[in-house]
C-alpha cells in the first residue's frame, strides 16, 4: 500500500518533468501558460522588492502625460521631477495629505473598506464620482500601472496594493507616493511642486502651502496653486483647518487607533460583500 501511495504521489512530479518533445500539444500549451503566470508573478514581486530601495525612474502616468503633451498643440511639453527622501519633505505635507486623502493610512492594510462601500453607493446613486482609494492604492496605481478605468486595472491595483503593504513600510509608501504623485501638468513629486509653485524646497513647506498641494491631488490638471479657483481656495482652507486634528507621526501611530482598527475588513471582505450585495 505504501509503495502504491508513493507512486501515486510521484505521478504529477514525473508528468511535470517529462521532456518537452514527449508532451502532447495540450500539455505544451498548459506548461507555457503556467510558466508565464509564475514568471509574471515573480516579476511583479521582484519589482516591488526592488522598490524598497530604488525609486521608480519613470511611471506609466509620466509616460502617458508626455505622449498627451506631444499630441496636444495647446499644451507645452513639461517634465519636472526631483526625488527626495521623506526626511526632506515637510511633515506639514505628510499631515495634509493624510488628513485630506486617507485618514486611516497608518491603521489599514491598504484598503479602507468602509469608504469603498460608501463610494460604491454614492456613485451608484449618481450623486458624484467618488474613488474611495487609499494612499496605498494610489501609490500602487501611480507607481506600477497606466491610468484607465477598467476592472482589469482595478484588479491589478488591488494586487500591487497587497504587495507594497506586505513588503514596504508605511514610511516607504508615503515617500514613494509624495515623490511620484502628479501636482500639475508635467509636475511630479513634492519637491518639484514646491519649487514650481512656491520657489523653495519641500522641506520648508508651510501649513498653508502644504494644504494647497494636498488640495491639488484629486484633479491636478484642473486645480492647482497656479489655477486657484474659489472652490480650490475653500478646499485648501478646509484642509488647513484639519491641522487641529494633530500632526501625523508615521513612526508612532496612536495606540488606541491601532487597537480600534486592528480587525477591520480587508479586500477579501470587500470582494465577498460586492458579490453578495445584490442577492
């Protein structure tokens, strides 16, 4: 009986190790597909692991914007970017973007499921388009993926979000985010934006200036400090008022919030909810 069991267990391994020329066409196709899937997975994992140390030289969005600029006679070709470590970016900007974009950044595992559900119902009702994305999701999207509104891209965004939350620290996610995010047409990252709009380093951003940059993020081509509409000024003032909530310390999250949000829902819970919501 033991010998029979060993032979049964070894069959899949022998089948996989069979020489290529002995395989049927179907098994050849299956092996190629399987190797392609494993290779793609390993490539994405390596991509994220390298991102622990190396900054993305270019992002898909940067290349998309460059092509758009070339094709549009009404736009100038512009590319401003200057990577700096998080220590050279003002804590005022870190606090502003967290208070305005993702209040639970330090406490979630990459997804704010409550906000995602809220965004779903608001968008379905037609009130307004609401993304519900966290800073981690935005970082994954901007660092690794082209901009598009497809389910495939959203799935890839969720996958990369899980990877960066697994391999990167929250400080690293914030550092990459603030160095690649778009702050205007051809303006990427906090340092380039600070120099372009205010004429000084991101390290010395005031609360007012940081609030203006944070107010730019939802729609950087339409709203930024160079095109300051009444709505933009109200938005920036609202963000500035949120400093009363306290400054964010990425290295020392609030222990009470850590305990409160330790069991919050994740992306798998959201998928289960999404599949059952209309049943």
